[in-house]
C-alpha cells in the first residue's frame, strides 16, 4: 500500500519510497524542531480552513478505522467531512475537506497547504486523491487547493476568508492524471522489488524539501566533492560529471567550469593554496567609515501573522546584537536587545537600536539583503523611524561580499560564503560549537518558547541567555573577520 505522502516523495525520488518501505530504521529518530514547526503550522492553517466550511464532521482514526468511519458518516447523511479517508487498489489517502455538491451529485476535494502559491506537486497531490477516491467508488467533482494568501495583512482577529485563498485546479489535474496513473503503477511495482534501487544523486535530495534519508544516501560522499563547489553545478553538469565517474572537485577538467567562483574554488583545491586578492580587499575595506556598527537581527516568520500589520510569513525582528567601534583603535562596545513578551517588538527594538547609534558611519552586516529587508519592513510598521532605518540601509556594507566575490577563497569554506563556514577558517579560536544555540533556525524557533508564558521562568531565562550569546557571536565574528582582513 502507498499513501499519498509516500507517493509525493516518490515523485521527488523513487529511491525514497523503497527506503521508506524497506529501510525505515534509517530515518532520523526525532523530527527536528524546524520541521515540527512546519507541521504545526500546517495544522493551524488547516484549522482556519475548516472555519470556511462550518458544520464539517471530523473523521476519526487512521487507515481501516478512518475508512470505515468515513463510510459510516456518509451513510448517516453527512455531506461535509474533514479527513475523509479512502483505501483502494493499494492506495491510501485522506482528503482535508470532502464536500458533497448536490448540484453535480459528486464529491469535491479541498487540499489545504500552508504555502503561499500553487506548486506542481499540489496538482499531483490532488490527482492522487482523485485516483484513490474514485478507485474506492466515490464520484469526484471539483478539486481545489486552499492556500495562504500572502497579501493578507492582519488587522484584529484573523479572518480565515482573507487569510486563505481557494483555487480551482480541476482542469490542471485533468491534464496530469494519466501521467500520475502511470507513476502510481511504477511506484506499486517498485515496492515489490527486493533490491535497493540505485539512483544518481542530483538535486533531488534537497529540492524541493530536504530528504530524511540524506544521512544514509550521502554517507560516502567525500569532502570537497562536486556537490559543494562554489556557485554550484547545474543538474545537467552534475549528471555529465557523474557519468564520467568524477566526484571530486579536483578531478573536474580544467576547461569545464564557466562560473568565476566555481573556477576559483577549483583552482584553490587543485593547487592546494589559499586565493587572496589583496588589492580588491583593500579597496573594499576603504569604503568603511567610523563609527563601525556590526549589526545582526534574529527573526521569526509565522505563517499566521501574530500581530496587526504583518502579512503571512512576514519577519518579526525580535532581537539584535550590535558591536560598535567608534574610531580606529577604540574599545569595542556591545549592545543588544531581545524581546521577551508576546507583543510586536518593532517599536521597542528600534527605540533601543537608535539609542545606541551615535552618528552614522558604516553598518556592517553579513548578507545585508536580510538586514536591509527587515529595516524596510520595520519602517513601514514604525514610520517615525523610517529616516533612521533608511540611513542605516544607505550606509550598510555587506562583509560577506568579499567572500562571495571570491576575493578570499579557502578550500575549507566548502564553496560557501556563510559566516558559519568562513569563521572557523579565518578565526579558528571562535566557534559556534560551544554554544547551546548554533544556528539561526534554532534561534528563531526559540523565540516562540521564550514568549510562551506557560513555560517555566527559569527555562525561559536560560533560553534568553543562550539566544543572546548566539546573536552576540554573530556580530563579534564579523568584528574578528574584519580584523583578520585588515591584517592581510
Ligand atoms: S537522500 Fe536523495 S537519493 Fe536518497 S532517498 Fe532521499 S532524495 Fe533519494
């Protein structure tokens, strides 16, 4: 038997389905926090979607139990079901909203997703449901996707009619259904095979979602492999290299790469040396003007806006770390802010930030697109700070560009310009490894716990300390990287 979610994974990579059926012990034991958050948000969106269909009845249980309950509820005359379940022809699926249309005398299906736009996989999802329910003897009419409306701006209580959009995909499903039938046949055949299928690792493991079997399938991929080359390879090029048996960057033929950053990375590995363009670094650093402000924000982006004035998935900037060096050789100062209450932090955060800024010099960020975007969004919510935020954006310098532009390339950056990869190479004594929070995703998730009053105060205090330490290291890392670059 194949469930809908297994089939959708099969579409991403057929090996997934086989591993799921026969090597389930390879899956990680725990769902990581960010994935769990995606699931939780999905349930929240579903709850709002149900409000658009009042008087629906919930089907209970899973598999046979849910299937029987579905039949029972329909027999009793119910015309609107949540999680209606069908099992037929070795397929199993649940429909989020299953609604009988008395005019057409058919059942309409509504699939609820937390994404903000239609994706091809949603059409395949609905095609699978249609196939499964029709196989079980239901007449299926219209097929819809219910998804988040990214233009909705919260004002007061969440309005499900404005938060969600319904799209009729009946004709799109019709266009793909024969292909989906073929895929289902192949998937059912695959799970009769004893031997593990061999697949080439291309882009499917991370696209569109990170696969849970990466730990297993990627275990033999060596360091400095073609998957990590700076600028990344297209699927076509990956394929060509794998066909030639090339897996290491050093083995890529000299004239094969075309992107500047890929060529630099290739040279650094082949010649086993560090690539440094001193003049370009010097010219970049000459753009910096004191006082220097090293700024980093932490944000949280909920699907359902938490506060008025926010759209779905819009960033709530809840924390900053700011290191300041007023003049050359001056003592470094550190300032910080962390919102600890469940209210829009924009005004308090900006008030604090402004109080620490004495004259605009250069604001230094890592990947400044992020900080600039946060500033533009905050300026819209807090117009009295818009000139201040505009000034920050006008003076912003992105320290990451020195690495992204290839002025400094080290093989141990592993093709990345992320601060997490650059820092341990340039400033080995500084590390995120000793911190409780080691990356932005965890810091972001932590905020939900921090503002949750039902969580013990001592736990929240400990979390606040960890969050502050993490963000402080992000800006101190920039201070130290800049110091090293100046030494060059
Ligand atoms: S890790 Fe990649 S190759 Fe392995 S099952 Fe997942 S998508 Fe397929």
